[in-house]
């Protein structure tokens, strides 16, 4: 009795101190998560480097870190600075040109002659429409540009988390195998089940991050070039926003869709049609072709589950949720499958639903 009480108290104490520990580091969990993801993505590169420098794990981890910086981090920072600079210019231009925007809205009447018949047929208050359209364009553009500018306001927090991520990544690259083995040794689920969960986490993280980012990058580049060809202002900014939008379930249509309407309302019918055809027929086709191959096959989850888990992840964790959501869903599905394999009846013994009547 005394031994059982001591064991229960120790388990309770372990759970309590674990909750306190996660509360202590909750502000840095995203840095740890992305350090884990980068360690998974570039583990093969680390293995190749340490094969050239056997017995030197510190050097191999440092060289892998430099490789990640040159290949991913520095280009991403350069693009981010360019986006912030262009967003600042757009934000300033919009803030100082309310009258110019009003003139553009007023000029829609002259550029779109068929609007008179539409107004008369449906008894539309054109002044209210113009006011609403101007408010939408102004507030929407300011919001998008303002969000990009606002990224610079928490520079200290970003630098701390980014530096911490790189620091943790070094040790995850160097000691990753040993840390995983210790985790399997500590967790009391069963080694076979634990390795299955870890392999599931690795495969889904690799497929979700690498696949989703590749699809988003292709769509953003093509969309940005298309915007530039059509003469849409701030094409680089909109292309980068399209990359982010492509990580969402709705996709890049969130960006090019409203611009189709704007171009048509401005009387630039040919440009609007070109944007609609290329956006729906080519950019959207890229998503339909590449995403199932790069994401769906490796995650081994149905499309609807990827959709709802991505939406839930974005709601809970922000932009990082595009990766965290599917990972949680995949681990949950795997846990239930293991539960069924261990405690459920064999498939040939499952009783089917009886027929009524």
C-alpha cells in the first residue's frame, strides 16, 4: 500500500513538474518546433558531412548549420526585407493618396460604360457603391501592407526566437539520434509504438513542410511574374503574399481573385480575363497536381482531414499551424490505429450492421 502510494505520488509529481516546465518554455516552443523540423529536413545532409569528417560531430553540425543559413535562412531574410520595404512604400502611398483613390473610384463610371444599364435595372445607389468600394480598397490595402510593416515592430522577440532556434538546431543535428533513443527509453508506451509515432512525425513533418512550401513557392513566383507582366503595382509584394496564401487551404485565389474583379471594374477586361484564366487554369492546376504528390501521398491522410487539420492548426498556432495541424492529426490517426490493432477485434471478426426488416 505504501509502495503504491509512493508510486502514485511520484507520477503525480512528474506530471505536475512537466506541466510547469512546459509553461516555463511555452514562449519558445515554436523555436523548438522549427529546430526539430529543420533537423529532420537536413539530417541526411548532416550524415553526409559527418561521413567526410568522422569523429567531429561539432564541426559537422556547424557546417550543416551554415548550409541551412546559406540555402534557406539568408535568402528568406533578404526576401522578407524586400517585402517589408515594398510594403512600407505601398502603405505610405495609400495613406497619402486618399483623394487619388477617390478619383480612381469615380473614374470607374467612365471606364465601364455598361454600368449605367446595371444601375438602372437594379436600382443601385452608385454613390454608396463607390464609397463602399473606396473604403474596401483603402482599408484592405492598408491592412495587408500594415501587417507586413508591423512585422518590424517585434524585432527583439523575433531575434531572440530566431537565435534560440539556431542554437537548439545545432544540438538537435549533433545529438538527434541520442535524444530520440532517450525519448523512446523514457516514454512508457512500448518501443515499437514509440518508433512508429516518431517515424510518423518525421514523414508528415517532411512532407508537409517541404511539399507545401515548394507548392507555395512555385505558385507565388508564377503569380508574381504574371502580376508584373500585367502591370499590377507592387507585383513582388503580391507574389510573396501569394506564397503565404498558398499555404492556406483556399490557396492563391485569395490574392489573384480580387484583382480579377478590380481589373474588370477598371475597364481592363483583357487583363482581367488573362489573370482569371492563368490563375484558375494554371496556378490552380499546379496546386491540384503537385500537392497530392508531395503532401498527400507521404502523409497518407485523406484530403478532407488535411484541410480541417490545417485550418485548425492555423487557428491555434498561426502561420506555423500549416505544419503543426497535419502533424497532430497524423499522430492522432496513428494512435487510434495502434489502439485498434492492440485492443480491437480482428477485421474478419468485426460484426457488420444488421439488416433492418
